[in-house]
C-alpha cells in the first residue's frame, strides 16, 4: 500500500527525502514544478493569494449551456482564450425530444459568435481531446468537469463549477489561496496485468478518507515515472480527482516529448522537474512493483482493496455493501440483494464496461485484446463493451487490427462518449453488479433509480482484470493470475487529419452578428435576489453522512434538462429524498409572498407620501401579509418587535444541513438547483471539495460551516442576523440562532433565546463576499 508522510519534506535531486527545516521551507516551495506554473499564471503579485488566468477552457454539453447563459447575461463580447465545447456527455437523444440537439445547435452558435472550438458528438471525450490537442508543458487549463486532469502531459488542469469558467470568459481571475503541494514518489515498475486504474485506486484508498489530498496539488516525481508509458500516466492522473486533490502535475521526459511530437505539437514540450531541495507539504510513496490488482466496491472509489483481499473476505464486504445499498434504496420495492453473486465461493458480476477518459485508452484496449486472444464471449455470460476515448483512438485500433480481434472475441466497440461513466447508457438491471474501468461508482451513478424501486451497483477495476474476469466466464479474476498472456507493446498512432476535418476551430474569429438559435428547452436563469440584512432560513433537507453532487442532482435523465434551470431543479435530491423539492418550494413561496407584500406596501407608502401622510407600512412590519405558513408570519411579527426590523430587511430561504456536502463532480447544477428552489445557505461540518464550495458562492448560497454536531430536523427555523454587515466587514466567525419549529418559534424569535450555533464562512475573497451579497455571480456582474 501507499506510504504517507503527513508533514513537510524536502527532496534531493534524486528524490531522496531530506530534512525540511523552517529555513528551507520558503525557498523550497519555489523549487516545485507546481509553484513555478502557478507563478507564471498568477496576476495578484502575491503568491500567497493567487489570481489565476488559464491558457484554455473546456466544457461538456451537460453544462456548457448554463455557462454560456451566465456569460451572456453578464455581458460577454468574445472568448478571450480558446474555449472548447465538447459534445460527449449527453447522449439521451430519446429523452425530452429535441433537447439534446437543440443544445448542440446553441453551443455551435456561441462558438461562431464569440470565437470558440466545437468538438461535435462522438469525436472525443473532452479530456482526451484536451490531452491530444490543447495541453502543453507549463500550461494551465480550467474545465467545468471535475476530471479536468492533464498533469501527465505537463499541464495543470483544474475542474470547477461553471461559474468559475464564466469568470474566465469575462476576463476575471480564479482566486484561491496558494494550495499545498504533495509529492507522489513513484518507484519500481508495475507487473504484467497491473494497470493504471490499480495504481490510482491504491492512491485513492490511502488518501481520500483522511483528507490527505483534499484541495492540494499532487506532484508526481520519482524514477518509477520512466517505467510508465504516457497513457499509463494519464490513466493514473485522471483519477486523482477521486482523492479530492485540486490538481496534479508530473515530471516530463523524453516520452512526453515524443508524445507531443507524435501529435504534431512538438513546440508544446519542455522539461519539467523539481529542483533539488524542493519542499512539499506531504509525501506519498508508491512502489509500483508491489501494486496489486484492485477492486473499488460500491459506493465510492476509495472503497478499494486488492482483489485478493476482497476474495478472502467476500461475504463480509458484500453484506456491508448490501446494507449501504438498502439504506440508499429505502423502502422502495423489494430489498436490495447482491449476495446471490457469490456462487461456489466465487464472485460473479453481471456486466463489464471499459470507457472514457480513464478506461478507453489505446493501450488498455490492446491489453484487453491480448487477454481475450482465442477466447469467445458467450452471449449468456458476462459481456464486455468498450468506449474508446476518441475517434483517433478508434481509428488506430482499426488500423492496427485490434478492433477486428475484439469483434471476433465478442467485445462491442461503442462511440467516444462519457455515457457509462454517469449512468446515461448501459444501466444494469435491478440488483445487478457492473465492473467498470471508469472514474466513479457513487450511489446510482450507473443509472439505477432507487426511488422507483431500482438499485444496482458498480465496482471499479482496471481493464486488464475486467478482461481476465470475462475470459474466466465471469468469475472475478485479477489479471495477474493469468500466466499465459503475451502483452504486446504496440505504439499508439495519432492521425491529426481526423480533427482537422471534423472539429470547428473558430477561436479568434467570432462574428458578433451571429444569431443564436435557442430551442424551446433553453431557458434564461430566473431572477435571483440579493441578500437583505437578515436571513430567515428553514431546513428543507437534513441528512446524516455525506451528500454527494450525484445526489444533489443525479446523472442520467436529469442531464437532458440541464439547459432549463426550473425543470432540472425538480430532480434535486430525488434519488435520496423525493420530498426535498416540495419542502424547498414551500419556503420559496413564502419569500415570494414576502416580496409581493413589500412591493404592495411600498406602493401604499408612496401614495401616503403624495397625500402628505406620515405613515409607512414597512415600519410597522407586514404582520399577516405573508401566506403559506402561520409560524412564518408569527416569526416575522416577532422579529419586528425584537429590533427595528421591517419585512424588506428579512429574506426567507431554504437551508440544507448535513455532516458533509459536495463530494463528487463539479456540476454547477448541484448548487444552482438549490438556488432556483429558493436556497440561500447550506450548513455542514465539512464541504467535500473546493469546487462545490465555489459553486455555492457563485450561486449566492452561504457555505456555513460549524464544528458542532448537527441535529436540525426538517422544518427547523434558523435566523442569521446582520449577514450583509458580516459580509461587508469580512467577519468570518459568528453565531446563528435556532428558532425551532412550531408554536414556540415566534416566542424564541422575540426573546432571542434560541440555541446559538457557532459558524464560519471560512476564507472569502473580496469578490466572493460581494457575489454572496449580490445574490449570485450574475447579479454581481450586472451591477
């Protein structure tokens, strides 16, 4: 297993650990690869507080419409850097009628108008296109997909929510405190049968649960790098997202140089390596020769163990998975059951897939052909589907005869799409288990719908062990158990003409007169209102444990409504809490009624002023005017007595509460849907990723965090006083007041006797405070 050093270290020229005294730290930080790249992209003049601008941007079609709508609402004139719109995620052409292609037409129109790059459907998974055509040593790329990782080709990639991409489109910066850097020292060489997913799962299992990599940059060093091909490095690198790392960067060498030369971009290569004495905030050591074939059990990539260990404790581990799955499924339909997958002491999965940015690489697929050579896949047993990561890879498999070999074996080659990775294709049957070389296996990520009585699970494995399992008639088998396989080391070939003929590169050639075609599902963002002086929040969702972005807004069918904010918001938390939307909407209605009453009172006030009367409805509150909940009326009336407060100074919003919120993808809908439903804050002990917290801020939701235990049932009222003043002054530590729920809430509000919870907003930049105050990023730019 990976060895962790949880304190600062310095590395010598040959990556030996040397003492890291305080006097070496400041200078040593400057000697890392990461520091030098960040410094080159920083516009703050202060390396402690970075303001970064990126060399290129990328978005998939399941979120680029929202980003473009945000940028348009904020006054964009042209794309300032190459912006790639990739059409690889949404493949639900039969769901929602014309929605899918309508969005693609809209994306192409924006590329023509503002000057971007349009990758049509089925040409490439976005991350493979960026590796092949946009990455360069020393560059930085920002993407609105969490697996934006190009460190293996010398590029620091960061996956963020759409708001951060919109900021870059508008010429603004990505603001962040200079992140810690962790060295990942690789030694040795992997054994035959051990693939990049095995190394990645070893890394994730050792670092995710303890937050070792959270919001940090991983810098890969060590002699072991030379023993890995470029694709092998890419397969490890893209999975670093699942360890909660912010970004990654690798030492480059002659293999990196050859990669760029083969792709017709030799000018993008330069050597990258840390200088002797480079200081790191921690160290991960992985001996590749000791890495075993791994399996990540449902429902997280960090639930990874060697296949050997799983087979030794199979029943115990599967019972735990079954228990967790039943908690997710609840009382919908028959109980979740997977113990039948154990037969005669062996484990038999139902489905096998190799796909996308981590699995669908040329060398992985060649290894599959080597393992399955001479073997025919029976239609009644475990079948295998493969999605190559790009059309150039597909063409290469054909040219070198691999595609034909796989076809004879019974492996089906599919288009270059991300579908299997987030549950829009190849959904397993109820109670089935799928083994997949892809990025995630979160609850229902494979596409099942527990609210409708469906529950399945996915295990992550490397393509080699997946092929070995298929070869053994579906019996789980680590590839290292096969001793008769002759692995070929075929050189991948890249044909640049494929992209030259098919990708529309219009960067720098935008036509401002181009008219955008907006399909009927493409809707503008609804009006979002700024914060008032005080926030009266009602808990609309209270949970224990982790709330993932896949739960906040599930993959699959909801993706087809990504360009319609109101429609997609109907799916918020649907896989975990089908009543959340109704509760949130009820709170939203209360604030709509409040604003309506305020507006009406203002009209009366203006009339009184015309008549010379000294009256103001707002001064005396709006008791009885808010409809929807008697306790809300009573609380508002009590607040008017408690201090000089009027209805126009109190915003009513919904609140989500949980131990941890935001583990998973960068999808901005995980936050924007909460906002559309009337959310104004979340309260958690921890926010799982920086990107989710950024999404909250950009959509005007306060990321409240507390160290206290949270037991706040649905319907509980919370008061956050003087929030505007707190944001203006930069106050981070303050208390919020629990008013409870029911008849006593008004009394507690009047007396100020509610339980106080100590909270923090942690570090906020000046712009972030202004965005929260304005109500969202769009309002901030409008103002």
